[in-house]
C-alpha cells in the first residue's frame, strides 16, 4: 500500500461536475490500495473574484484581513469534495490549513511553511479516511490565517508529501505535463517524460506556469517523487526527479519566457564602492526581487546601472531610485516596460561551451537585439523587446530541435 498526495488546481475543481470527476480519480486510486491525501485549490477564478471584492473597499487591503478573505475559496472546494466522497460511501474528512496544522511565518499573503503537525492526518488515514486538505493556506504562531502566495497549493501538496514521507506526489492540472515550451506558441512542443528538479526550478522561476517555484524547492530538498499530469486525461504526465546520465546528454531541455518583466536604469552614478550596495539594499528592503544586472562605466568615472524587476514592482522601484537620485548624485532614472525575458534551460549545458553562442546566433539571425544577459550553470536568459517574445521562443525551439518531430540535440551534435 502506497501513500499518495494528490493536488488538483483551480480548473480541475471549477464546478461540481469537475469536483465529481476528481472524486472518481481519488476513488480509483484508493481502490488500487493507496492511502490518499488530497490537496485542492479554490475554484477557477474564485481567488481573483475575492481579491477584486477587497480592492473595491481599498486598493491596498490590509494583508491580514486579505488572507482571511482569500483563504475561503479552498474551504468551499475541500468541503464539497468530502461531501461527494462520503455520498459515494468513501469515508473522507476535510481540513483547513489551520486545522491540520500547517504552521507558517507571519508574512501575510506570502507566508512560508515552517512546520506541519501531521498527527491529525495520520490518525485519519489509519481510520481509512481520504484526507482532503485546503491548499494555499496555513496558520502562524499567533493563530492568524495566512496564505502562501499565488500557486501556493502546489507548495502545500509537496510540503505535506515531504512531512508524511509519501511515496508519490501527483500534481493535477489542465495540461498533460511539462513541455519543452508553451504549446500555445509552438504547437509541436514536446511533452517531457522526465525533468530534473534543477531544470524544473529554473523553468518555473523563468516563467513556466506548470509548477510553483517553492513547490519544486521543497521537492528537491526532501527528494519528493513528483509527477505533473492532467486531470482531464489519463496520460502518464511528466516525472520531476533527480538528475541521471540520460538527462545530462540533452543540452537544452526547454525554452521559458516571461513577459512580466521591466527594466530600470539609473544613469550617471559615481563609480565608487558602496553605490551598488546602497541601491540594491534599498530595493531589497522594499521586498522587490531583482533579476538581471548590468553596470557600464564611462570615461568620466560615472556608471549606468541597469536591472530588471517584476513589472508589478516597476513603479515602486522607480520611486525608490528617484528618492535616492539626489543622495547618489545620479543624473536620471529611466524605466522600460517593453521588455521580456527568454531563456534556454538544460542540465547538459554544464559540460558544453557552445550553447550560449548558438542561442545568440539564432536570435541575431532574426534581427532580435539582446538587451541584457544572465546565466547560471544550466540556463541562459536574454532580455529582449517584448514584441519579439513569441518569435524568439519559436526560433530557439527550432534551433535546438525541441519539437515532437525531432530528436533532442545532444552534446555531440552541437
């Protein structure tokens, strides 16, 4: 008998018919002799509806009360699934994050899990129940309801799987698995049979929406066996796992993109120690995540510092820099929302030197100018004009033969 944690996203529980379909999957897995813990998101669109309600009262709602409000979506779905299962003579019991307990810090709307009290779950499993847990939410040390940020139900599922030492964590969504890129841009995108934790982490952080970044971090840290599959079909999905030699043979596994990026430049700052620390320390104190950074130094010993931030944080970032401009002696602050980031990802890049030049050559051939570059061991990212995003994705997908009608490029073929 195996212990399986299953997570179903918003589209999978969008209405009563879809929740009934989830119940049938749960029953089928249970009839195969498995113990089940099921984690649910809110119905598709429900969290956005609740956020809109709050913003009609206040454009910047109180974060503690916001968590109280938006956590209610999952309460509905877990109760409904438990009701359906019980009506089908399958014992089931629903729990909120505050009941389990999923203990978090007190960073409302973006809390991080610190501990899971698993005894209540294990007791219910021993009684033969299907345990249905609300995703996306927890409780802090003072008893306040907290939420984990958008996509947090993935994190709930993987964290529960780690705490319970589950044999498998299945993430059900509206796609068949993890693809080499967005099939909406490249219809011949290939579904990957397996992908490494590191590759999936890069893909998720670079814009791929299949899995939440923090859920992959949990899976890697605790070696949780993870499968991404569709709740609408019976496909095998994609296994997210540790690296093996076969993965290392493939140079590029996927193309990711993110159009929610913005570029900020502060021009004419003195080129002296402490300037970058002052700029980025202040930006970090405001909770703004910085990605790519470029510094150019002119003949007059002044520097231009350019970096990217999430587009939603652009206004806050420029306001901070405008406030620092006089103190730093900078000339001006320039903001640009018209950018996107396109990335290639693959563990095989660790041992091959020609991948970046291959990427740059493919973009240049199509007249796509590279504005900024960042790299890691297994990824190369380029900031480009946003209007070229889809073209760049298609070009790179073709350049590295990632379509389902072509073999993946290996090191020997580059």
